[in-house]
C-alpha cells in the first residue's frame, strides 16, 4: 500500500474499536490505567455554544461533569474556557468552585486535574482526571499532560469525522437541488428558446415574486412537464 493510501493510525483504531463512541470510551479507560492516581476520566467539549461530556471512563460518578455545566463553574469548565490547566489537590480545602465542590465530595472525589485540549473548530475542550484521595494526582501530572497531548489528536479526529458525517445529508440535498434546477433551466430553454443564463434569471424572478424557494419552483415545473408527457392511466 502506498503512503498516500495508508490509513491514519487513529482511523484504523476507530475501525477496530467499532465507532467513535467506543474509541473515546476506550480512551478514557486507558487514561485511568496510564495516569497514576486517576480513578476516573472524562472528556469535555463545547458544542453549539454549550459544554458536554463526549466520553467518560468506567467508574465516573454520574452527574460529576453535568453539575459543572449547569453551574457554569468547575475545574473542567475553567480549563475548557480558559485553556489553562486546573489542579485541585484536595477539594475539601478548595474555594474556587463553591457550587461544585460539595457535590464532588459527596460522590467520593477528593482530587481533580483538568487539562485543556486543542481541538480544531471548537472553542473549548478539556480532559478531566479525578482522584479518590487527597493529592492522588500530584505524582501523575506529567503522565496526564503527556496523555492529554495524545488524546487531543483522537478527539480532534473524532469530531472532524462527526462533522463530515453530519454534512453528508446537506451535500446530498444540495446536489439534488442543483439537478432539478438544471432540469428546469432545460425546460425553459426549450420552451422559450432562450439561453441557460436567461432561463435561470427567469426562474429567479418568479421565485422572488412568489416567495418560493428556487429549488421548489424548479421541482414543480419539472413535475408538471413530466405529468404532461405521461400517458393517461391504462393508456398505451
């Protein structure tokens, strides 16, 4: 296989894992294994002007990230929005996030490390490590940073593939629209003996006058011409 057609290692990983969701879940599970002191891990990304959790490892307490998003306050929110690392060695002594800290403590989290991720096309992202003991993540900060640098590539690719997949219906609609408009232009050229430019301009004027989308007007015209040329039901 030539270098030009060799799949990206991350793309091969996605195929092997069975999808983007599985890949990112596996990524957070691996983070717990690779970073000393990490009991759980999650990935935060801002999408459509709101923060959400793309994936979380096994053992991640429910609502741990959601509480931060609801309050607009917390280590992963701050890391994603400021692109600055946030470390809280002991939440019992932490004063930066008063609306979040009591809940985190109630579900057994005593230590948090949130690292910003650089993700193309998004305004904020972070990978969040949670420890069950005070200072649990202190010795693993270097490993966490190294892991975050690798994770950013996987998150970036996952979001890019997601955007590409979401764009497919829009592309298909645009292609279908272009096809029916071209057909309508052909009908007018034949009927009125004008060139393509004048036919398109006439369609546009009628579209504006009727306050109808050009695509819908073209489809109606083509449909009427097709119906006129179709033999009556039962006819030969």
